C-alpha cells in the first residue's frame, strides 16, 4: 500500500511517499481502507519533532474516514470514521491507503457527510466537544464566547447549539470578517485590546460569559475580565514561548477556572465515544456540515505539509484514488 512515512524528525524533508506492506489485523483489530484522511497542524508538528513520545519509523495522520475491509464480521463493509492520540505517534496513522484500528475505536461515519468532509472532523470536533463539556457547557443557555472561527471554533459554535446553548458570541479579527460570516454567524466581537474585549463581551452578556473558549491562545489574559462569577476559560493553544501573563487576582476573585484542552489525551476508543453523538447530530440535521475542504492526493503530501508549516489555515484532506 502507499503511505507517507518518516524515519527521523526535525525536517519535513524526512517525509516520503513509499510502498509498504498492508497490515494484517490481529485479534480485536480491524483493517480500514482509508477513503479520506484529514491533515492537521499537529501532523506537521509531529514530523518536525515537537512530540517526544513519537516512535519511528512512522506513518503520520490522525483523522480518517473509510470502510472496514477485514476484521470482525459485524463490521465488514461498514463506513467508519475516527481519530485518536495513538494514530501517527505510537501507531501508524491515517496518511496511507489502509489503517489498522482496534475494534473498540470504530464508530459509524455520518451518512450525511462525504468521506472527505467526515475525515476533516476528527481533531476539530473532538477538541471542541471536550472544551465545551469540560468548560461546563452542559446546562442550557449558558453564555459562550468563542475566540477564533477556524476549524475548531466553527465546530464549537455548531456543537454548542446541539448542547442547548443559544447565547453565543464569536470573537474575530477584522481580517477574518466576511459578508458570509456577518450574515450567517452568531453576533460578533472584534478583537482589538483586552479592555475593549471585556467591555464588548459584557455588552452582549451583562455580568460576563460563563465560558470563553480561546482557540488561539493569545486572549486568555484578556478573557479573565470578561467572564462571569464562576466562569471558565478554555484554551487549546499558547503563544510560541508557551507563556501568558495572567491577572491571577481577578481570576480567583471571580472564582474563575482555566481549562487546558489537549486532544492527545484521548485515545481512539475515547474519541469514538465522542464521535458517535456527533455523527448522530449531523445525520439528524442539527448541525451544518463542516466547512468545505480541498481534496489532495498522497503524492501532494510533502507540499501540503509545507504549506501548513508556512502558516496556511486551509483545511485539506487526502483522498485515496
């Protein structure tokens, strides 16, 4: 089978398209033919050596959608999707024509989504799901602010509505504004400075927000002044040096909670449990489909990895021809 592989870290030049043997499933495993596989920034960082627990040689890739070709009879021919912390790190990942999965990590793909759209969902939607639930968004009509409207932010806005929250504000840079976003998205707050951010949030939500989900890592400190008493701030990112200056006095006086959300804490089985209700929400029409993705081939893999490393935010999915 064809697969992207790397046998050293530190440079994207290590990534190559090679032919390797198709794996054979053992007991409690299934062989999935990958129809599509998402490309995430963490896949690129993995090849660059940002994760010390990666074992080599390795096929990268975390997200996938495909069909079970070998394994337990009840799963044969079923359309599945998935993601998980092992894939691409300690076990061969999804940027290949086949991936070996534990049966406990299988869950049915949404019928309403194409393979490429389904393959773009794994990391963004499980990350957003975790941020919302760990951020306390399990009570109807909690007040939510989502900072950033990339793949994770957009997923969070859709999932919040499924969880019963209608009080949602999106915070974006002026450069991210578009007529489509103004027309179809939630109310908007423009990101400028910390004081203005808090004032704008409190104009929408007197008393402050119950949860602020910062998908950028750059607005955690500013969010402290915008949360309600006992409010929470969830973040999935940090500045390059990993540090922020936090107004701790204000945080503890508000009884606030800072929640770190790391998708690599969840294996394929845990992710399957999250993806099952997400698939059902898609198929019931409770959520719009994810943003369109650009389909690429494995032969375009190195160029795609380099584009993401250079700062591209375009959502890509490998499609196996």
